[in-house]
C-alpha cells in the first residue's frame, strides 16, 4: 500500500509491473498527488491495483509513454471536489501513444472518465460510472 503524498511514479524505466497494490490518500494539490503516474515509460504493466481517494488523478500516463498496459484496476473517488482541474479516473496525454487501457472499473472520480485527447491509444471494455 502507498498512503503518502505521492503514489508510485517512475521515469525512464521499461518493462516494470505495478500489480496488486492499494494506492490511496495521496494528497497535496501543490504536488503530484495522483495515484499512479507513468512518465516516459515503455512496456509497464499496471494491473489489479486499487487506486482511490487521491487528491489529483487516479492513473495518469504522460510524456511520450508508449506500449504500456493498464488492466484490471479499480479507480475510485479521486480528485478534490473543490478543484475541477483534477480528478480524472484514468488520463492519457502529452504524447502518450500505443497504450492499452482495458477491463478497468472507474467510478466516483471528479471527472469520471477515461480521457485520451490525442486518441492514439486502445481503450475498451472498461466500466465507467
């Protein structure tokens, strides 16, 4: 479990698995207080985690991250209700391409969606409420 100001985050690594964790209560808006952040990652597997109650976003994939898989996660209650800038369940942006997001449950977040502005990722069979 990761009850801290920031959940697991790594840059410039490849072929890592983040699995079976409960990541919660990361909580200062002035810092990166999302649950899981992939930045410049390749081949990372994010599977079967519970990501909840973080001040910013649940899972974010950014800065050219490619070839990652996010599957089987439960992402719930992320975001500060008084700040609508944050609170995505799962967010892919800033050149994140060729990632697979499938079979996740995303509920109760400020922005209860899986956001992919560029549209260069595979997103399917997720439950979003």
